[in-house]
């Protein structure tokens, strides 16, 4: 399944993952969360996603080997390095920009489902022993980060099918 098809059909929890030295979220000038070394994850839920997609994403985020080992190779996970994850809801990742000049968000989940699966991903990450901080679901946020590398990856639960 390719990325564009998944976006159009709303078939995948999707994430942009950045390896960071630090990251934080502000809402209305107030810091609501912050982490040091770890992952900044922008997460979007598609309209037909399920708990299975959330489980896939949480497992992938915790175990993705994108931190350097002693030889400088990407061989360690956020769990291995004792890092944290800053999880930020971002429905715009399901935006379809192929037609016209304005993105269509038809593939994005309705807020109730999106929040449920966003919270589920956070809970599942924490259950695996990784500290999780979150953005403010549904709020306008200011995100700051110091990307390490830069190392940025796209994950899509639709690729697991």
C-alpha cells in the first residue's frame, strides 16, 4: 500500500518521527510538556484505524533502532538509550494535497476516534517502559525541537498489512 493511497482511504495511523536532543510543547505561552534526548512524534489517525494500528505504532516507536551505538551506527532504540517520547497529535499528516490548492482531510479520523487511539499509543509506549510526554490534543501548539542528525522518519501502520 503506498502512502498516497493510505492517506486517501484513511487506512493507517501515520507518524513523522524525529530523533531529538530536546523538544517541547507550548499552549497559550505555557509549557505543557518537554523531553530531553528521545523522539518527537507527530501522530495522525485515519478514519478506519483500529487498536491494532495503535499497537503496531507503539511497538514500532519503542523499538525503532535509530540511535547511535558505540560504533556510530543506528543500532539502539529509544528504550535502549533511556530516552523519552514526546507524542503530538497532528491530523494534517492525513492531508491529501494532490488536487486543488487546499488539502483535503477526508482521510483523517473524527476527533473522538483520533483521541482514543492517540491516547492508546501513549499508554502502550509507557507500558513498554519509555517515558511519554504529550502535546495538547486539539489545541493550537507551538512545538520546539533540536533535531539530532537530522534524523527524521515516516511510519505508517498501513505498511504492516
